[in-house]
């Protein structure tokens, strides 16, 4: 059950904090007027307009999250069949490696965004509320695709592996516990 709990926490951590991460990757001509954690902070060190930054981050999230979920929807049957015909542990290992790679790509994205922020200068006469994405969009997409593949590989194979450890008469009860 500990494995099931940890797996669920990993799944939540792949999606829940993303909106806050995306907020850090925007810049605009309006300088920040409050510090991190203060009332009215935008979430970005490079833009002081919280409404623009939050709106832009939500738009980015509403593009990337459905992409990740579509990858999960398409890849889950493939990884379930692979786990049944090959090896549960092997498929879980593939998913774990891809999860680490996806998180690594997000780290790379953050590093590239910091470098882009140092070079960022707003255009003359640009709207102070217009935001610019400093994070590389292609790397963000690649990271979300890897996290989608990981999200499709681990749950089905891990659940089947978990159930295979129990005698057949206890599997139904165990499945109910696992799902709850």
C-alpha cells in the first residue's frame, strides 16, 4: 500500500505545481512591485502584473496538460499490453526513467528560462501588460510528453504487479484497497 500511496503522490506532483512553475517563466515591461509571497505578487521575478502572468500561465497550462493527458490516453493500452506480455517491473522501470527524464527536462527548461530572462529587454512602446514566455516551448512540450508516457506506463503495470503478489482469492479485496 505504501507503493500505491507513493505512486499517487508522484502522479499529483507531476501536474499540481505546474501552474506555479509556468508563472515563473513570464516577463513583461512592468517591473515587479512586490516581493515573492507578498500580496499582489505575480509569481514572476520579471513581470509585475499578476493578472497577465497568471492568465498567460493558465493558457500555457491549458495547452500542455491536455497534450499530456492525450499521450496518456493513447499510450496506456500499449504499456498495459506490454506489461502483461513482457514484464511488470520492466514497464514500471521504463515509466520511472521517463518520469525522471521529464522532470529533468523541466529543470533544463527552468535553466534556459533563467538565461533568457537575463537577456530579456521589452520592446520600446510595448504594452506593459503584454507577457513574453521565457521558457522554451518545445522543451516544455517534450517534458510533458515524457511525463504523459510515464503516466501511462507506471499505473497499470504497477497495479498489476501489486495484485500479482497476492493469492488469487485475495486479489479482489486487494484491488478495492488499491483503488480506494
